[in-house]
C-alpha cells in the first residue's frame, strides 16, 4: 500500500478519487477562464447589473470582527 509523505498508509482507491477530483477542478477552472475571456463588455455589464440588482436582497453578513480581541483574551488566560 502506498504511503503519504507523513508515512501513513494511503488507500489507493481514495488516492485515485482525489486525483480525479483535482483534475476535475482544474478543468472547471480552465473552462471558467476561457468563458470569462470570451465575454464581451456588454455581456459583462449585464451580468454586473444583474448582481447589483440582487445585492439588496441578500442578508447582511454578521460583524465577526477580526478575531484579534478573542485571540488576545486567550493569550492573556494562557499567561496566567
């Protein structure tokens, strides 16, 4: 059985499935880039306008902050 860089055994079927999935992602990215290159300025403007029409309908993202305050609190507890 093949081993990962960590030395752990790797299931060959899982390794094959991951390789196929990654190849699929790469192909989707190639198609996406090709389609974006082919967009005319008018088509891009229509898509942008459609997105701007939808934005007001989306819920606001909650303010999650930067996490810095929580991080400092945790470090303070760890220091004693």
